[in-house]
């Protein structure tokens, strides 16, 4: 997330990165830790950007603590509807350990629900390049790990599908530009001139 954070600073945002351990802490515990960090910022507005599982952590925090300071949310390749790849890995003892505690609370499809209250935008990738090939049957289009259909959140403000892979979206200037536009305006498209 370092390059994306750098690009968000370049479009006028103060950025605080949150690191979490997905193998030893579940989504709920990581959401509690994120809430503690955000409370320490004492900011009047806080925008949140999460990639993949990080988006589920954000949604869990918003579900558990709806009284956070106002702000917009962008999810990047977040498997809101659960992850076909994670379910496949969890089904085999040899690969279940790869998911650690992150599987419970979201990746299996039982994640936090979106209740609104903030402007939420979702960016999904359509470049099928990633470890998703390890688990046959990943729906197309996908970003190599998460199918576009798995990122869909009912009742959101904006959705954008870009030709990027799951990891590649973190390095994409197009994704960074779209995130900046959404955080500033609540939409991914350029405003008319």
C-alpha cells in the first residue's frame, strides 16, 4: 500500500497506514485495532481505503462502530460476497493454514454487511493474473484472485472495473487517480468541464 499511500498524499490527503496480521488475528479483532488507531487521530473527517481483506476489516469496523467521524470509503478488490478462492483453499488441510484467522468473518461469505451512512465506492479488477488459478472455477471477469461479482456491494454509490490484477491495483496510477477523485468528490469519473 506504500505506493498508493504516496499517490494519495500527492492529491492532498494526509495518509496513515494501518498494518494488521491476517494469519493470527481475525477480521473482528483487526477492526477493533483499526478503531483504536482512528480514535487516536482525533480528526473531524476520516476517509478509509482498503484492499482485499482490508476492505472487510473496514466494513466490520463501520458495522460495529457507526459513530466514527464522517468520510468516504473505497474498497479495492474486496470480496464482499465471500471469496471462491479462499473457500477452495479452506477446503483442503494442506492449504487451509494459508488463510489463518482471516477466513472467518468475511472470506467465506459471512462478512460484515453494508448498512450505508457513508459514500462507498468499489474498484474491481478484470485482469485475470494471480493465484486464483489454484482453485478452479473462479468466475470471470476477475482480477486473478477475486471475481468482479464477489466485489459487488448492494446500495453503493459507485463501482469501477479497471483492467488491473488483484495486486496490480495497488501499483496502478489509474486506480490511484480514481481513489483520489472518489475521496474528493464521491464519484470515480472526472467531473464535466
